């Protein structure tokens, strides 16, 4: 099941998929934790980019 989940992820998650490919065994819980962490980092990066764009627009 975890493999099916990982193969459906987009390019933004490629590095994470490669990490799991290198592991012999992993649980669905590990996948969920990593996905949540990656999603949070992506959201933070997006927020920073948007804040910089707003700042440049006002300056």
C-alpha cells in the first residue's frame, strides 16, 4: 500500500520517494509523518515567497 501511495506523488516529493526507495522496510505511519513534514516545508517556502513578492510590490 505504501508503494502505491508513493508512486502517486508529484515531482515535489521526488526526493522523499527516493529516500523510501532506499529503505528495506517502512510503515505507513512513517510515510504519513514524512508526507506531513514535507507538506509543511512546502507551505513555509510558499509563504516566504509570497511575503517577498508582496514586499517587493510595496517597495
